[in-house]
């Protein structure tokens, strides 16, 4: 069904994410942005780069849906798992972490030093993502089934995707904030 209220709520969550990033990270140095509490954990920069990668994986589908040009594949139309997998992803990718997840290699940031313009890149990417979502006001959020950009047999509704993607946004911003709260974080 079409659900402008749901779209507006998701856009509000996106705006909150943007404001949180601005408030928490806009005054950081390059050293702070790239600092890691441990070798196998992500820096603030890597958390933001991961979100840029993950969000942009959905740009193509969102553009097509917004322009009423999206055509579901046979699997997207008939997968018996769409509802179940959408629920699973929504429960796993909530803002508050209950279980740590392993990131698919396609969504893993490169391990290099990022510059401060990453903050602008993140905000531009989020703004573009939100613009595409805002153009889905007339889309049937439950009828459109899309597949995962990482595991193609996984399908879910557009509604479920938008719900878990914006929660995912906050999940990793909170992860980045926890980096700044580490007692060894450079001052």
C-alpha cells in the first residue's frame, strides 16, 4: 500500500541521522576520524564509509521505483521468503545492537586513511538517498519486492528495506559515537 506517513517517518529518521553526524563528528581531526580502538574494530570513518556503500547499493532500485519503471524479477515476484526475510532483517538491524553482525565483503569499507571530506561525502550521500526515498510517496511499499544487493536470493518488501536501512544508519552512527567515548580516543 502507499503510505506517505511511513515515508515521512523514514525521512525524519534520516534527518536525525544527519543531525547526529553533524553534532558528534563535525569538529573532529583526521586523526580522530581514523582512530580505531582495536585492530578488528571500525573507526568513525569506516562506519560512515560503510553507510555510504550500503545506502548507495539501493540507489538503482529506488530510482526505478520512484520513476515507476521498476520491474520485479520472477524471483522477486514469487519468492516465498520475502515476508520472513524482511522481518528477520528488521529485527537484526535495529538501532540498538542486540547481536553483532558480520558485514558482507561488498559492504566493507576499505582499510585506509580517510580525509575530513568524508563527512561531507556521507551527508551528500544521505541527502541523495533521502531524496530518492522521498520520491517513493506514490509507490506501493508492500507490493514492490526488491532483492538484497549482497545475496541475490534474499528478497524483501520496499517497506521492510526502508525500515531496516534507516535503523541501520543509526546503528552505525551509534557505533561511531562509541568510538569517541573510548578512554583512549585522541583528544
